[in-house]
C-alpha cells in the first residue's frame, strides 16, 4: 500500500482542519471588541487597563498563531519525510526488548518535542508575561521546574507506558479493559494524593495560620455543614502574579488551597465567597461526576484504540511495515482528535453549568456581592478578556464569561 495511503491523507486532513479551526476561532475572538462595556462590567478596568487587556489578548493570539503554525509545519515535515518510520527502523536495529523499545521511542519523541517547544515557552513566560507584569519566575525556578517535569514524566509517564505495553503484549484484544482499570485506579489515586505528593515538588503549601481569615472560613464551613480540616496557602507568587484557589482530593484527603496572591488581592469576605464557590462544587458532587465522565471517555477511547491498533495501514501511514502498538498509538491519537474535540465541547458545557451551580450555592450560603467583587478583582489582576466571542467561549471556556456569571447571580 505504501506510506502515502488513505490513512496518511486523512491524518494530514485532521491536522490541517484542527489548525484552521483554531485560527478561525482566534481571529473571531481577537476582532470581538466592544467599544462600550455593559454596565455590569463598568469600573473593573480604567481606560488604560482596558487597552492593556486588549493588547494582552492581541499578543497572546499572535503568539498562538506563530507557535501553532510552527507545530503544523514540523508535523508536516515529519509525516512527509517518514520521520516516525525512520525512528522505528533506527531503534529496531538496536533494541530487541519491545517494552524498552516503546519507552525509548516515546522518550525520544517527548524529549525532541520539549526541546523544540521550549523557546516558545521561554518567550511566553519571560517576554509576554513579563511585559504585562505577570511573570515572577526566575531562571533558576524555570530550569528546576523543567528538570523536575522531565523526572516526573519519566517515572510516572514511563511507568504507565511500560505497564500498558506489557498488558497489551500479554492480553491482545482485551487489553483495553485491563488498561481501563489501571488508568481509573491511577486517576483516583492522583485525585486523592496529588496535593500531598506532586505539588510539594514545585510549591510550598503551609496550613493557613490562625486568625480572622481562618475563623471566617471555619464559620462558613460549619454553617454550610461542610467538614473542612485542611486549609492551605500556596506560594503561587513564586511564578506568577495571577491569583487562584482550588479544591482537591477525595474523602478525608480533601483540602482547599489558596494562592498567596489571592489572599493579598482580595478582602477576607471575598476570599470566603470564593471558597463558598469551591465548596459548592463539592456539595454538588462535581468532582465525582467529573471522575465518572472521565472514566466513560477513557473507556470509549481505549475501546476504539483496541479496534484499530492491529490495522496495518495505521502503521504503514507513518512509515512502518506492519501493525505495531507504538505507531498505532500515534496514528490513533491524531485520528481521534476530532472525536476528542467534540467530547471536549460536551465537557466544557457541563463544566460551565457546574460553575453556575457553584455560584448559586455561594450566593445562597454566603453572599453574591462578595463573590462578584472577587471575580471582578481577579479579572482585573489577570487582565481577563471581558468580551470573548460566543463561538470561542463555546469551544474553549470551561467557565462562563464574567458578564454571564454576574447576570446569573443577580437574577
């Protein structure tokens, strides 16, 4: 059949379509500026800050165009020059153990990808984020983050990949069910212990000290009938001036983490309102439903992969000679991306609905005005785009835009 078979051209089509869709959405979003902001959004930015937020959006959109164009060009070259097939032949001549072969194959691809994308990441962090006053990352922190990321990727990613390859070699067509079990156990474990095991490698988390803020949070937790033992503050300012708070863990391992930037930017009442929103997610079982949806999505992905991994034309399209797990995985990953995009639209839809529910919980159990003020401050300090295009929101936003959230809380 040769390398340029039907699957080859379908993959090229998928890559080009994905790129064009992104460019169209970015362009729509960039041009969607409103000269007069709705009255609910007045007062967040002064004239200079509003102009700055528009420039920040413009710079990020332009940069996204350059980086995604580079990625498409690179993938095109690798495809037409048979890069995957070449690496396959090169490693086959030196490594006979298939698990080691797969680890080397994906390890080389991951390292090459990281090296090629690092200049873009450096520009984003040290030029764009620096220009708008967000960057707090030092060169030392950046290098250490990179090294820790490689180490974690090798241990966790490499370990999972080796285990999945071994299961595939052992069980054949039913491997997807066993892998589904492994991936599910892993994601539940990571949900429970991510904050204890992974975060400390990158950030310091210290229990929130006794005082007025902690008392207010504990009072709210008691009123909302929410058991809260763990409130931590994290040194987010080590990398960025952008503020955040999140809820993590399951069961007894659940904890609330506040960025130090959030504590510095908001009043105590506003912080409690943000936490009321996070508690709302937990009370409405959003974490659990998220895990269930993720399980179903993983099951579908693995089942479809099990149907196609043994097809010769998948491997041949990438320059291989016959069906193989590693080439099948790459081909499937590309061909699956339109399905992944469609599923992502559904996930975003559910996520936006969940945000409205958590906002409603905070309004009922605490105070809508404090949450609205907090969201306004966060939009201001993060130079958020206050008027995103509806199509861009539909494809990309996991949270509703600020205007819709304010209107929903005030009705």
